[in-house]
């Protein structure tokens, strides 16, 4: 079999046919692929060849696969399959047809169209629902797994053309129940690390609440919170967690929402919301589901990302022409065709 790190069109990879490369990361490459026995495309995540020589990277990837197979929640990316093909580890996941929150924000800056507040709160609330499911997940015996995502950021929040919001990428998630990874290990994207991670103190699920607070602060203000300057200075600002009120940038903001954001961004974990669900409930009074909902998000994405939306429609039309009697597999509303 040819090396999937550089696939030709329709490269065979075990039971999958690789259709196209979707992206390359520091740890993995991701491809659009199709299983021989399934009628929908998947995102095939394959550990890079250079990373396969590092036992720690291999172990992290296997842990991610094990974790992803345990999770089943509409706001967490769905995993169909994981395994190894000729020494190459892979995870077959739900393919999200849409874009990331980071892509939507970048497009908004390009056309001077910031994300409306209701949609910002809707997006973060959906992420918090996924985080609550992650944090309270149990193993097959009912034992709490003690999961921490550790990489909540706009790059890992996916928005689908059918209006769903999904938290993905469990590549640096911590499974406390495994007890084999130092929770003080600094992983994740710099601007979304919690102070205790930077200071290498004990870390629990409230580090994810801090990261969600950073995302929300940035969505409200249109600014980056911990960004700019040498890395050492950014780390120092994160460790101090001195955060300006969002109302400094958006004067019309409700004082209660101001306080909720600052609570999520408290320097000490004990001063934050205790759970992701608690933060989600605290945000509820400040946005309306009649304004921000999956239908509205689908329309917003189609308007903000017209080229991607048209390409998605063309793929669906082509697939329906070639398989007129087929129906989508996976969870209801799945972005997979």
C-alpha cells in the first residue's frame, strides 16, 4: 500500500478509500475518505510518519482514539472507527461539512461583520454542553474518567452547514482515571491556556472553563485576550489573569454578562464556575434561542462562507445523482452526506 502521508487520488487505506487531503497538523494528517461498507464520507485522521517513531506520540494518539470511541454527544465530534493499518494509526471521525469558529471569525474581520452577540453566546453554550458531557463521562463500569479537553479554542470548534456546533480534537485531552499523564504538562494553544497550566500547578476540568471564557471574551470584544509580544510575556499575562471587562470594548453589554465572563476567567479555579453546565446556565438570560439557533447558524454560515457552502451543495447533488436511493448514516443531522 502506498504511504498515506502523500496519497494519490482514491488511495486505499485498509477499508477506506482516501478521496482528498483536508489538512496537515503537527501530529496528524486528515483526509476525506470513504469506507467500503458505508455510504458517507468520514474524516480520516492518520498519525504522521515522523510522529510514529515517538512512543509518547503514539500513546497519546491511541488514548485519543480510546477516548473518542467512548463519547456520544451531539456537541462532541463522533468517532466511527479507530485502528492500525500496516503500522499507521488512524481514527475515522464524523466529517463536519462547514468550517471552524476561527474561520468564521477571520471571515468576519475580512468583511467587517462581527459575530452577533446572540450567536456568540449560542456557540459558547453549545461548547459548554459538550464540555459538561466530556467532564462527566464514565467508563463502561461507571467509573468517572475525569476528562479534561485542554485545547478548547476557536480552531477546535466546528460549525456545520446544517447548524450544529461541535467541539473536536481530543489529541491532548487528559484522562485522569488512567493516571499515566502528568496533569501539569503544558499542552494546548498558547492563548487559551489557564493560569494553572502555565504555572504547572494541578489542573482539573475548570481549566476548560477558563478556555471557554477566553473564547467568549474574544467573541464579545472582537479582540484577542492573550496575544502579541514575546511568548514569555504572553505566559506572564496568562499567569496573572488580569482581564479587562468585556464592557470596556462593548459598552452596551449587560452587567450580568460582564460578571459571568469574568467569573469564567478568574485566576483561581475555585473562583470560577464549578462546572461547564453552571456557566451555561449563567449565560442563558443574555441571549435568545429565537434569534440564535441551528437554522439561523446555517443561514449565517451560508452567507459568510458562500464558496464553501456552494461546494458543499455541489457535492451533495453529485452524490444524490450517483446514489439516488441512499440515505445518510450516522447521527441525525450529521454533516456526512
